[in-house]
C-alpha cells in the first residue's frame, strides 16, 4: 500500500519509524548511563571507552547497520585514523576503537547531543584563524595524558571505493607525543556482497537526504579492518603521511577483496 501524496509505502514508513524509535531509545539509554557514572559532572575517561563502544554499537544497530571487525581490533593507546565514507562512520569506528573523537567546540553547546558529546569525553578543538597547527598541539597534549584520539585524515567523505589524498598535518601530534598511528579502514556492504550506495554521504547529497537513505536501507554490514600501526619515531610529518597513505590504500583494497563479491579496483596512487 502506497501513500499517493508522500510516495512512500506503508512498509517504508514503518521501517523508518522503527529505526527512529531505536535511535531514540539508544540516546535515552546513553543519557541514563552517563548520569549513573557521573559523566555529566566529570567524564571518567579511564573507563569511558567501553561505555562509548557499547553506545556506538547500539546506535549503528538502531539504523540497521551491523558492525563486524574482520580482524580483532587492538585496544592500545595511540593516534587512530580511519577512512571517511559517512556520518555513520562515527558510531561504527566508535564501536571498535578505544579512542576519543575530536569535535568543534560549538557542537558542545547543542541541546541533548551536546551533553552526550561532553559526557563521552570528546576532545573539543578551539579553532582560530584556520590554525591547524594549534589543533595538532592540543591533540598531542591529550595523547601525552594517555588518552587516544581518532580522526579522519581525508578531511572529507568519499564513495567508499578508494582513499583520497590524506592530510597529514595532525600526524604531527603522534610525532610530538611519541605514540603510534593506528589506522583502520571500513566499508559498507549489502547482503549480496556489493558496496552499499545508500550509506555513503558525499558530493551534493544533503544530510536530510542521506538520513532518509540510511533509514530506508536494509541488511547493511559495516566491515572494519585494523591495519598495522605506524611508528612515528624517526619520521618527518611528510614521510609519515606518505606511509599512512599507502597503508590505508593497500588496506582498503585488502578489505574489499575479503568482503565483497566483486572487489573494487583501488588506484595505486591518488593524484
């Protein structure tokens, strides 16, 4: 049965409603947990990762996305990096890594979500005049205190078929803090083994349209593959960037070969 005005079938509407209800339940549960462990007063960063991982896994699941690590994901301290395909990457990566996310300071002022972001121990970045170097300094300080951080070095989302040219400015933080760079790669796969076209959020697609596409998607699995860490010792920021570029490109090609029915050809280099 289809609503002639909206163009959506009753089945689609029910599917969306179920996912929205699941998301609301997950957020409410996160708020209760944060209050119980005192995270609204002072985020207990030492024990937060396990709570964040549970919350993120439930959040991805509320959208119908199952997170599957292809290999066990290490839980060691370091600067974590991932390829970037969708806003869904945040709950996906957050469900497997022990790292804290970066966020623009103003997001902390958002209603409800802002409170959760604070409670999750998020590192709020104070940006000024495009000074990325100061951001790297803030991250290095956070890493030195013993807390892991994750960011997306492509600085934009993609269709998930390749790794774009990465921006290595923030890798200086790993060099300064003397911690490893831990890369991982992810992809979204349909039940038939093809790359999902509904999950990627890139190009001219609006956030509203992207959310609708995700709400209407079915049986999508987010596969995550951790890669060998990079030791920054003895490397310049430029050298570390080049090493990371190749490792992530090779890693995404390996992930596709392992989980797709028809592997995607990933370019050997990004111009």
